[in-house]
C-alpha cells in the first residue's frame, strides 16, 4: 500500500494541532471518526494555513474512495477521468486502509492490497 497520509485526524482536532504534528511532509490528512470511518480530507493548503478551527470545519467532505480489491487499471482510469492525484482506500464499512497516489500506480509501484 502506498500511503501518504497523517494517521488519524479526529474531526474535533484543531488544524493548528494537526499542522504542528505533521509538519510539511504530508500531502493529505485523512479525517476519521471514532470508529476509523473516513469522514473527510484535510489538504496540504488547509494544514499549512494552520487556522484555529476544527478539522471538521476545514476538511473536504466525501472524498473519492476505492476498495482494496479494486484492479489497478480501473483505479488509474478512474483517477484520470476524475482528475484525481490520489484516492482513499477504504473497506466496505468505510474504515481507512490507506491512500494511493496516481503517479505511484502509473509507475507500477503502488499496491492496493
């Protein structure tokens, strides 16, 4: 699994705290609820802004997701069609598995499962 995310970010966590924890190295932070279900994404710009707002107020809702069983070719095509640079991998119950970057999939280094 190619993963470029900062562990669990809780919806009630302040973005300033997230920014302090993750620094500049992260591309995206996945916001999950208490059960590990993906509820949104905090992009690099939101984290860099480091505003004193809760993650749930700064996150993007409804990120595109795929299942670990998805075929590489289908994932790459979907990402091209939707102009996505990364996609969140979740189980059928919505719990986070990881994040795939399109460039890694196109180069053949990313694995979905």
